[in-house]
């Protein structure tokens, strides 16, 4: 049996989260991904002691929230023992294109819709999904505070890129920040430390660098999910895969895969409460959670530092 994951404090929120969180999005969330396999992934996560489940209203046009809520109920999970987080601010326009909408009245309506899809009475963690600093108006912040005062949400946060994470560091009412950080792009480590020093909890998005450390290309091409993840990894160009290739010599240690080492690197960064990863394979959940109990080998830490000139 896999050893259960350690729980880490989520900043000064009074809550704890497992060192790894499961991202319930991407291919896992799509209707064409078999329900039984999606259920098996969740079951493996619960068995391993994962208590953080991250999704969003816009993922698979709302199907991610519906599937997550339904499967957690089927598996007998107690929502009060978990941190189930969702995101608002990304909506579909009349043509079905995803656009940003952080108007206070829209955000409030989005939260109510998410509660219905998830089948919950309260959202443990509500995050704004990819806002710009200018989106954080006084009116929006007041609306978020009202949602918390009304008992609709517990913790408030932001998932986004460096500019908005930097802007929101230490900013009320945000309890949690979720920047992107990986061994391929370590620059946000300073942002993580700064946020943690203010007492905000820090979750890490993209710790596996958008599947850049997944199995070799030939194995990606053997299943639909692999093709989907490959297309996602290279949609902005081949840069991520080329950087991963350059790092592969540094990410070698007996008994480890490159993905496990990449994740271990993230978990040892100061201030990280949890690293959120996605997968469509229960065995991947088990392998990563087992690796999360182990310290990063000194040789790998030094090799990564040399690659980045740290």
C-alpha cells in the first residue's frame, strides 16, 4: 500500500493540504475520457492521502466540476475532509470561445453555478482564473469578501502568471496564491517564497511542465490522451520540449523517472504547500505519491542548478 502523503500548512489559513494535489481538468475532465478510468484516478488519489482537488468552471465546459463532484460522492469521500477548489473568471461567450469575465455580478453568478455542478453547499477554495492586475478592482474584492461572509466560500485565491501573483502577494482578501513553477522554469521560486513569507498559502501549478517529462514520444502516440497532451505541450511552439530535452541529463537517478525528480525539485522549494498535477493513469498517481516521500538526490539538485546557472 502506498504511504499516505504528508499534510502541509496552507499558509496561515488554518487549513492543511497534502503535499500533492490532483488537478481535475485537462483530458481527465473531457466526456470522451471513460468515466471508469476517471473514477480510478480519483480512487488512487484518495487512497494515497491526497486531500487537495483542483478544478475550474471552464474546464471541459463545466464537465470537470460535474464529474469531480459526482465521483467523489460515489467514492464516499467526505468533502469536509478535503480542500475542493474551483476557479472563476473564464467563461464561454456566445460563440463558445473562452473569454475572461471578472465583473463582480458575473463572478457571483459563476460561483452559484459551480456550487450546483459540484453538488456542494460551500466551496473550500475559490480562485480567480488568470486575472490581470487591473482586474482586481475594489468592487471585485468586495464581492469576494461578501461571498465569504455569506458562507459560500471559505478561502480565496488567485491562479495566474507572475505579474498578477506579484501584485497579489500580501493583498487581502487572498489567502492562497497559485503560480506556475517547474524545474524547467524555476524563476517563480522567488515569488513562492515572497508569498509564503506574507502568510499566504502557495499551491504550485504546472509542476510537471505541461507533461514535458512524460514518457517518450513514441509512447505518447499510442493513446488519445497522449496525443492530446502532446498537442497541448507544443501549441505555443517546441520550446518546452526542447528545454525538457536539455534538462534530461540532469534529471537522472537510480530508481527515479524524470517526472518524479522534477516533482521532487518543486516540493523542496521553500514555501510550497502543495504541487498540483494532472494525470489520466492511476499508476501515475501512485508513482508520484510514492516519490513525494523521498528527498531529491543531492546529485540531481546540483545538476539542475548547473543547468540554470544557479
